[in-house]
C-alpha cells in the first residue's frame, strides 16, 4: 500500500532531479518511514516497546517509565527514558513519572559509565516537532553518552557515523548492568 509523497503531505517539496549531483551520500533506511510519515503511520513505537525486551531493545522497566536503546543512536549506549503513558508534553507527566524519569536518568548514566567508561553525557527532551522531536506525540528523554574525540572527521567531514557495537550487544550489556547500579 505505497502512497505517493503528495498523499503523505509532501506536496510542493522541491525534489532534486534524477542524476543531478548534490554531493550527498545516500543511505536508504526504509524502516525510518514511520518517523517521516508522522501520525498517519499507525502505532507508536514507544507504546509498543514495553511488550518486547530484547528485540525491542528494552533495557529496564520501572513502575511508570522505561529505558530503551535508541534505534538510531548518536553514540553507542544512546538511551531513551519514556513514560509508559502516551503523553506528548513534559507538563503532562505526573509527579511520580517525573521522579522516576529523573531516577532512571541517573541510573542510565551510572550504567553507561560502568559498561563503557563514558566521559560525559548529553541529556535532553525535544518538545514538539519544531524542536527536533522525531516522535513528538510520546515524551522521551535522550541520554547520550559522550567520549573525548567522538565528534571526529567521520561525522563532521565524511557525514558518516561509525558505531562500533551492535545494538543488541549494547542492550545486553546495559540490561545486565542496570540491576547492579
């Protein structure tokens, strides 16, 4: 059931003509279509995630929130802390969800440091599509581990990100260490 770009809301988008060089390398990632197509694509990946631990890259589950690996990480160990409830805005979460989100963030930092010796972290919530949220309808906080030199020539010049560890291996390390943090 393939729909045209016009049917998906991309009418008027100026597409580069076939064969016209633009200097960009293309990585075809059809599984990301749900992030581009937006709310018309059925199902929320964060609502579906708690049902599958290893395959869903689930790291830990709490009472009101859970920690899951980002399928499109900036760095190895890039975690998302999500409430189970499908809420879009930080102001919509309860006091219990806020407290557990903060606690899970602290645990995530301890766990990532323990398994991969991260030198620092970027923590953040992108509120709304205009703020960069890929899935704006379901609140999620990013916990991105950083190391000295991780922004080297590959992403800056080569427009390529090298991830030295498979997501499933990263998930196994973090899930195992979560219970001891």
